[in-house]
């Protein structure tokens, strides 16, 4: 999701002034670190970084989930670090179960600019509520599994002790 982050440079340079806040895509460390100083990637490199297929990347672009991807002079797609950050965010949104139509809508709102913050927030809050409901459902399912596992563990010990009694 989009995160408002205070930049470290702002806190070091001007501790008494208002901190600089930037709207960025934030995600945990990547599976495949990007090469330092590089900001142009082929589709095959992006496949390796993200685990997405080239077909999926092209589909994301076609449906408007990705903004325009630059091309080399030979017509090959050239992704940037910003594109990879966006793909990290899209991956997180997919994990939430957000429908593709809502992800595309979110992408459109981002491209429309700062005037869409409220609409973006509402969309993300709706998704957050859905995620919390799913977490509660999964916690209930986990509790049932734990009870069953406990029952079978106890039943297994009882069964083993009865077998031991019959062999004496």
C-alpha cells in the first residue's frame, strides 16, 4: 500500500522544521536485490526479481495496472526501480485479495494525482476491513485445527498406553 514516509535527510538537516513527507510504495526487502546504480531492467530481469511471468507483466500493462513502460530503441520494455516498487505494491494488494478491477482503479487514481488521496484511502480502508475479516476467519479455522490436533495427540497417547497394557 502507499505509505507516507518521513525522509531521513529531512530529519537530519532540519530537525526543527516541518518534516518532508513523500508518498512512496513501501515493501519488505526484495527476494532478489537490485544491482546498485541500475535503473533500467529488461522484462526477463523483472521476471527474476518479482517471480511474475512475462505474460503477467504484459497483461498488467495492457489492463492499465502498470503505467506506460518505456521502450528501448529496439522496442524492448525497460522497467525502472519505480516500476519494480509499484509491482511490489501490486503483489501486496493481490495478497489482500483485492479484486483486479479495484487494483486498476487504484492505479488510475494514483496517475490522476494528489487530488485523489481521499478516494485512494477509502479504497485501501475497504480492502483493510476485508483483510481483517479474513484474518478472523482464518484464526477461527486455526483454533479448530489446534483443538483437533490436541484431541488426536491425546487420543494417540491414550491408545499407545492401552496397547502397552494389553502386552503386559
